[in-house]
C-alpha cells in the first residue's frame, strides 16, 4: 500500500507540473501547489524536494531555460519544506498557499527588477515592475489556490475511499 501511495503522489505532481506545457493563462501554473503537495505527502524529504524540481526541469526542457530558474527552483524547494510542516491542516495549507504566492511574487519580481535591465534601478523602476506584474499575480494566486485545492482534495478523497479503507480492512483481517 505504501508503494502505491508514493507512486500516486509522484504521478499527481508530474501531471500537474506537465500541465505547464498545455495552453494556459500567463502564470496560471501549479508551481507552488506541486511543491506544497509533494512536501506534505512524501515522507522522504529528499524525494519531496526532488520530485517537483525534476518535474519542473522536464517541463523546462520543453518550455526553455531562463535566468531566474535557479531562484524559482529554490523557492520550490522551500515550498516543499513548508509543505512538510502542514500536518494535514486545511487552514495551514490555505495560509501557506497565499503566503507562498506572495513570497513568489515579491521575490521573482524583485529579481526581474534587479537583473533584467528592463527597469531603471530606482523607485520608479521598482514600482513600474511591480505594477506591471499585478495581472500576472492575479493569475498566479488563482492557479496556486486552484491547483493546491485540486491536488490536496484529490488526495484526501483517495485517502478516504481507498487508502484508509484498505488500512481498516487490513486491521480487520489481522485481528481475526
């Protein structure tokens, strides 16, 4: 049973990450969700970090590489760590999703402002960078909330219907 649950978690993470390749609104991606989910459901912390990073890397092979990949991968690893601390709490998951979206938005846009050469390195450039990024943030937070809800919701459903039912059945069989 443990083996099939790990396989299911890895499969869900890979499918969600690969959805980056399909047509979608800008920044409406599962980046944060796959990291939180992986951290929450894979007890091996190395695997919890490796799986979403590998999924991202595979999709980046198709989409292309860019200068902020290292930062984004670091944020994903951090999100996987946060996911490991959620303790199956819906409220913690919701808070982590919103805070994760904010951290991702601020960190990546600060990096764009500092490194892209698209904006002047003054207050005007910084405010312009963040102002122009607001529509992307709306898509990003919507994607984070929807994908997190889907991944965690599907796993809760499957745990209830399949994994927990099997555990109860195994307990009955061993106690007979």
